[in-house]
């Protein structure tokens, strides 16, 4: 039992200071940078708007589901489909929080290559969509709705409060569960798998990459939650190229995001989106594993305390780890308490709709805002924990279902 506890604490201690720093920077970006500024620079289909979209997206700490409403809002606020696709590919692969955590657990080469790979894959995907967009060869999609971005809080004090709330509460609600799952999975891998587990298959790294893609693409894991899993697998003999494939493919694509992208951007854009992520991940993975000397550089970059499954416990690491766990528990507790409170105060006038595909607070806000815009709706309450939307007012079931579909989610009867 102590082996599991020690492994979990070791990984948590190595990540927590960087995670807290990343969450704080995420809050600053949210509170001080107007989101509406994005659409001003993303209207074109050329390489400039595609590059700008990728540059905007790489530092943002949005997961593959949280980025979806933002990308759709960009598109509906004037951004081109090329720029929106570039943003959609780049953003979930990385973020300030995951870059910091990648450096802490996997070393500087991974921390550098991860955003570089996100930039390259997003440029390729965005330019391909831009080429088809200029030729008018993309599918027609229903995107006439116009969603305005939320305004920034006014006053320095309100901005500071919003920074802390978003970074250390909203973000914890969005990815806290997935981060804990990633740490638990990594702990089990570290303790249960033999140290030479992957050495048997080391002769076929490309086959390993294809297997990872087949497993990673359908599932959901955030960019930060994938880090301890990738580090633990490398400790068991997995090649650094295969670990990079996991870091790129798992956070950027899942079945829910495929449905939304197809609905909002069209079938051809969805194909480009998926091929860019998968092809880019495998391409960079092959580069790392087969380029002379690179494999050794990335393998040797794993920090020593991770390589040997222990680290010296400092007061800073301990305080950061305790603070991180407390924040996650408080945020998730508030999330499920809200779910309980919603169900306790549900009135007979409210109709309940099952919404599939909501995974974070961004999804929750997107559904609430979209349904509240329907004529006749007087109140909307979205229960993220249960995946339901409670709607009150004079509105037809079909109108609500159509709006849920239009927003990129699925209605379950």
C-alpha cells in the first residue's frame, strides 16, 4: 500500500508548484485579455490568420471539450473556418498549465517540443481548411447564430477576484477530476507494471504509436492529466516518441469533440482536424524515435526524481500539493453540491433534457447561454454532474432539442 502512496505523492509533489503557477496564469489570461479580440485578427483564410489563431490558442488552458464552444464562438463572431480550425487543433494539445507541468515531470525537451508540435499541426490543418475554404469546397453548415464573448470584469479588484476564481476554482472544476484520474492511473502503472514491460516491443515503435492513437483518440483526457500517464509509461520502457503521441493525441480529440466539429465546421473540416492531430502526432513521434540522438535526449530528460520514483520533500512542494488537493476537493464538492441543490429545488414547471457531450464548466456555460437565448425561456439551469438541462418557460421541446444540437451537443431521449 505504501508503494502506491509514495508513487502518488512523488508525482503530485513534482507537479503541484507548476500546476498552481499555470492555473494562476490561466486566470490572468481569462480576466485581463478580452476574448473578443480574437475574432478581430482571425477573419482571413491565409497563413497569417491561421498562425495568429494557433498563437492565441497554444497558451490557453482549454481541454478538447472546453475549446469547442470557444472555437464555435470565434467562427460565429467573424473568424474564418481556417483560423477556427487552427485554434481548435492547437489549443487542447497544450496550455500554460500543461507546459509547466510537462517541464516538471518530463523535462525541458518535452516542454519545448509539445507547443512546437501543436503549432505545426495547427498550421497544417488550418492551411488545408483555408485552401478548401477559398475554393468554396467545404460543406455548408448552419452557423448563422452570433454568440458574443463575455465582457471582462470592470475594475482592478474585480479582475483580481476573477483571476483567482477562474484559475483556482473554475479550472479545478473543469480538469480536477481528470488530473486526479491521470495521477491515479500513473500510480498504478508505476507500481504494477514491470520496469522492462515495453522493452519487448521496443523494436516496433511505429506499431506502438498506432496502438496509442487507436486508444487515445476515442477517450477523453486533458493535456495536464495525460502528463503523469506518459511519464509513467516511459519509466516502463515506452519510447519517448510514443509518449509524445499520447501527449498530443489524447487531449486533442475524443468522440464528443468529433461530433461538435462535424456539426459546426462540416465533414471535410472534421477530416482535416482529425488527420492533422493523428498525422502530426505520429510524425513528431517518429522524428523523436528515429532521428539520430533525439531519442536519447528525450529519454534522459526525465527528471531524476521521476526516474527513481522519489523526490526530496520540501516545504514548498508539500504546501503546493496540499493546496492543490484542497482546491480540487472544494471545487468538485461545490460542483456536486450544486447538482444536489438543483435536483432538490426542481419545480414541476421545469422540463429536463439530457445533454450528451458536456465535460467542463465551459460546456455548462455554453448550454445555459444558448438555451436562455430561446424566445419564451424564463430560466435555465444546467447540471453538469448529471449532464442535464432544466428549462422553464413557454418553449417547445423541439426548439430546445434543435438548440442543443446547434450548440454542438447531443440530446438523449
